């Protein structure tokens, strides 16, 4: 879908990730007519795949908060799960068994996992004409080796991915991969791409991109400085956006407020989970899971009233080696790992040296005009509204399948 500069859009990608979020201008309180999606019943394999991705989302968020409780977090569980599924196809013996346990695919065979991905992704891509969701995968391997016919056929048949031979010792190797990434997404990563070492035998790239506009946009003239409360109880001043008479789902529990803000025809949404007290954010991240979130959102009411949301940007880069090892995938990073199905050569059994995750997300209004409009303080709205003014969890979700594409924690919108 061609981007329209007169609107605000969401741009998201992951393991190689670029994200730009925002909104376009529209009359106050007018919600565009939703175009009905062409939904279908998910297969049993697809439902199992969604369960694996969603459970994995909360595992990743918990591990990320353990590593740094004060850091903003932004991850794509769908992207990491897909990458691990590609690794699963090249594994054997105990390595394959541990990957199965790690991905929680007890009832699915590798063929069923591949089939589920090959059917779920196109389904997600066709749900909303106002949303562009795409994935691109590639496997880069040492040109002195021969990728196995089995693995090459699997990549093309189920993931529309290519296996590309490359001289990792060449100084141009990084440039070749960087060009591939740039061709998959119109915006560059906010941080330089981490490239493979000259000793690499195999390098996997997975790009995920999502773009869409809010069902009811935010008005740039309403953006103004406001307080935002940090997990330690201190407050900062940040730019707060406002949408008048926005339509969103809302539910409160003793611990938190749940706000589900739709995009486009409402098949996709951003779900915010804001704790009642500033110091309970990471406790909430540790106790919430996919089943609880789904149950709470099922009980939510639809509101049509004002919504305040801070502008924020997260640039996140992390080694997943420790996180994944803590979650039970340590064998993949050991010399004893068996990934013998990648190559035709029987003596080549590479192990994972590391898995690096790069992601960025930015929420802002259109162009530079917002800066001048925030210099004065408009009159406070007296209409009923929900204010997102403390640190929160957030998820980008698809409603029909329930799959979580992205998950994050915002502790501070100005770092």
C-alpha cells in the first residue's frame, strides 16, 4: 500500500525492525465507516500457532523486564517465533526436542507449523484494506557450503523465503544484507544493523512491517505538554495527544485499566495496560498472560469519549541469548547443538552464537507543525475522557485470531 503523507501511519518491523506510528487529521468525533473484513474460521493448526506466539509474547516481556526494570521494551513475538520455527526445520535430535518444548508445539509437527504459518500470514494481510502487514524472510549461508535441498524447498514452499549464498569474509557481505533489509521496508532502522562476523556459516533475516491509521485520529492542535508518571513515582513533562470522542474498548480491574484502540476497520488494535499505581508496572508484567488478557478484553465496554495518549519513541536493541536460554532454549547456543538439516555436508553442524533483536517504534503527529502547536496550553477538555499518564504495557493485536504481533513496555516516553 502506498503511504499517504497527509495521514499518520504505523510502521513496524522485527527482527529487523523499523516502526513509525502516527495518525492523520479528520473532523472531531467522526468515525469513518468500517469496511467489513473477510474473516474465516481458523484451522486447529493456526489456533495452536497463535497460542504459541501469544504465550511467547509474555515470556519475552517478563525476561526483558528482569534484565532492566527501568528500560523501555519493544519486541515482536511473532517475528522471533517465526525465526525459531525456521530454525526448528533445520534441527535434529535433542536440539529439535528442546525447540519443540520452547515453542510449546506439543501437538504440531514441523510440517503442520509450516502450513499454519503459510496460511495465517496471508489471512492477516487481507483483513483490512487500510492496513498493510507484510513479512519477508531470507537465509544467508557461507558460499563454500551447500544448502540442503530439503531446507531450500521448505523455505520457498511455506515462507516464500530464499536461501542466498554469500561470502561472509568479504567486506561487502554486510552491505548486501543491509540492501536486502532496506528493500523490504521504506524506512531505515534507527540503529545500525548488527551484521554477521566473518566466521559465520549462516545468517537469518526476518523483516515484519505493519502500517495503518487509527479508526479515529488524534488532533494535532490538541497536543500539549502534560505530566507523565514514572514507575518510581516521579513525574516528567511530555507531549500528550488527544482524540475527541474516540471509540475504544475499556475495562478496569483492581490492578489496571485496559484500553483497546482500533486501527482501520477495527480488526487490528493497540492494547494498553496501565497499572493503577506507578510502582506496580513490572508486577503486572510478571502476572499477566495471554489468557488473562483475552478474558479481560472480552469483558470490556465500548466507550466513545476523549482519549489522551503520550507521544513516545522506543529504540530497542538486545541480545536474546540470555533471555532464550532462561526460557529453556540454551542448547541452541551450545557446541553440541544439532542443526544438521541446514546443509548437505554431513560434517557441518552450526550452533547459534547469538540472536540479536532490533526494533524501534515512534508515535507522533504529522510533520513539524506539532512542535509549534505545543508551545501554548489549550483549555482542558471537560468532557469524559481516559488519560494514559503513567507507564504501561502495550500490544499490537489482530482481533479475530487474537495474535500478538508486537509487545512492549513504556516506562518513560522521553528517553
